[in-house]
C-alpha cells in the first residue's frame, strides 16, 4: 500500500509485521499478524525502542474521537467492527446498535477493559493501546480522506482501503473538472469567505485553512486575498492574524469585519448558534451574530441572501453534532460536490443533485437528522466475513497471497474429530467465520477474526479452516 496525498503518516512492511508512523510526532505503531511472534523493540528491523504494539487484525475498538467513524464506515459497514464506543457520534447507527455491546461511558474501566484491543483517539490517561488519529491535521482535502488507509492497516484491509480511496479520489477529480469546465465559460468566479464565531475566545475569525481554500478553488470559487483584507482592517482595534486566519476580537464594533467581507459573494458560516438548533438557524441569526442590520441585503453585501449563506450542518445527530466533523472528513468528493452545487447552482445543470453536508440557508429540508431508527442494522445479526491477512495459509500449508478474487474465506474439508489446526511459527493466524465458531468464548466478538488460541481452548473442531 502506498500513501499519495496524506502528509502525516507512513506505513512500512516487513515479513510478518507493519510499522505505522505518525508524522511529525513520530508516534509509532507496530502491527504484527496474530499467530506470529511480536517483533522486538530496538532489535527487529524498523521497530524503534518506543512503540505501541498490536496483534492484528483488531477485533474490538473504542472510539472517543468520532472523526474516525467516517473512516470506519465510508457510507457502508467497511471497517465497522466496534464493540465499545463512548462518544455520541452522528454515525452511531452505521456502526453499532443496541445490544451489540456498546458503551458510551468513558472511564478507566474502558481503557483497562481487556476486550478492547485499541482506543482510537486522544485520551487521558493514555493507555498502551491508544492510537492517535489526526486526519483533520492533514492540510490536503484528499490527504484527509487517505487516512482510510491508516485505519485499514489495523484490520488487514489495505486492498479495500486502496479501492475506497481511489473511488473517492476519482469522484473528487470528476467534480473538480466539471466545475472548472463550466466556470471556464464565465469571466467572473465568485469569492467565498469562511466565517466562524469562536465563542471560547469571544472573537470572529475568517479562515484561509488550506483544505478549505482547496475546496473553494476546486469548486471554481475564489478565496479573498488574506494579505489584502488584512491591509484594509489592520488599523482597527482587536484585529490580528496568523498564517491562515484573521481574527476580529472587538465584539462591540463589527466595522472591521464588515469591511473585510465587502468583496465576498458567498459566506460559509461555520458558527454554532447558542440556544438555536441547527434546523432553526435563519439569516436573521446570521445578521445578529455578525453585527449586521435587518435592512442589510444584496444591495449592500453580495452574500446577504439565504442562497448565498452556506452552512455545514446538513447532516446532524439529535444533539446537534455535525457530520461535517465525521463523515465529511472521509468524503471530500461529496463536500466538493456540495460546494460546487452551491456556487454554480442549477444553471450548471445540477438540478437533481442533493447536497449532504454543505447547504445554503435557502435549501429545502436543510438539516437531516440521523437517528437509530434509520439504521440498516438494528441487531447484531449482520453477515460476518473473515478479514484476511496479506498472506495466509489455506487448506494446504503453502503461504498464499491475499487477492480480491482469492480471499481467505476458503471452504475446506472438515478435519477429523478432535483434531485442531495448529498455528505455525511466524505464520498468520488461523481464522474461522463466526457462524462456524463455537459459541463460547467467542459469542461477544463483533466479527469473525480471532487468534489461533481457539485450537487450544475449544473441544469443538471448526468446520472451515483458513489462515
């Protein structure tokens, strides 16, 4: 597996293990195939003295950082093998359901729970099974999506991740090319400002974050020039800037902000309005938040119309959590299509497109609330399939390379009574589809993978043998 767009992680492969490194923090995860010997820190090739080690594929994970959920599902149950989850995600119905063993309560018992193989997200205190997931730190829109590969290596699903990312990348490129071809026939391309009221610091910020600028340009819009805007407002009290933001801290006087927004044709409003549910946000809330008057309209500001004020709350949960911070991170192709639709409109022939994350205030049914009632899986009875290691041992003893057309789900003759397959040293693990496994102690596992210890703890022989 190669990483193309993502800037913040690398993967290196060795005989029976992988080494995943987060850049620039240098956090290292050593993933060895179940049934093989764990590599030795500081001795085995590529393994540093300080690293977190996992036997893979993982069977149960906890997710305090809901951003990772978008990568676990990617609009289908791709890597959705969760046992524990102590967050309140937008996509909860796509991952887990009542009775499947989920746990929303964070505490020491979760981190210490032996049934949890890994914890995806920054947690305090940190455990020796914590995986820090930072897709949102990647500056590139497609680079953020490529973190699906980071997740996949923990499940031996690199081939699937490659296909998923390539599909997303192709979709993104197609939308970008469509937008560019349509916009090329027009002299004028709209200017877009990304705007947020930061309630914690009590200030407004205009954003030039690289991935947001990339979305804007690839949707055939333009970003206001940050240097030029700052030159116009730098003399006002409370105005500062950094590499990707201009801050307006004087909440008693919005003059500087209004001057900065003069050149914008569209505003992407990222603000969560205190006491106002997302579906009830209107242009009146926008005007009040940013110090505009009720009489301000398109004659004074080009963007001052519901169709030109865009929101990121198109997909929410019942608590106001946004899909923008979850699935949208893993699906830049959808985000770009949303933004292109908003900027180009029906005049570009996009009459049938239905935006998902980015929607104008004027959009019909602007906010879609996801709930458990819409879940495709309300029980734990979904079909279970094995997750293959890159190399496995089928019915014979010859190591076999996994391919999409020849997976480890191979039907073999039943072994003689009371005969158990043994895990060979330095070979990938033995696995049996869950439907054919003994009911104890594996009934609580969320998917079919388990280590070869089954051969030593069960008196009931498996009916299918794959490694």
